[in-house]
């Protein structure tokens, strides 16, 4: 199942997800990178979008905030993807 970061994931879904993989690549402009997150959950899915998309940013910051649940490499990839949004309050809080 492919989902393009819509509808937003609920807190319960975030709490029960595991990340099977995370890929990101620079966007064609100087903006936020394109991100693809492979989630292992009750219903596995792939989220695709830009790191500055609010739903994608919520997933990425959730991983950073709950770092003890996720692999160090995944946390670092999330931080790298969020680099362009460093001034955003949600990102700074994470």
C-alpha cells in the first residue's frame, strides 16, 4: 500500500509503528528533501513526501523524540531529512 502522507497518522498508529527503512534525496529546488518512509505496522505502508510537509514532519520528529524505540541510523536519517526545517518549532522541540 502506498500512501502519500495523507491522511495524517494518529498518535496510536505512531506509537505502534516500526520503521523498516527510510530514504531521502535532495529536492530539485533548494527546499526540503524528498522522503520515503517504509513503516512496519498492523498494515505496512510507505509514506512519500517532502520533509517540510506537516504529516511527514510529524513522523520524522516522532522518531527523533522517541529515539529509544528506533535504530540510531534511522534517527540520524530523520535528523538529516529535517535539517532544512531547523527553524520550525516542532523540529527544534524534537
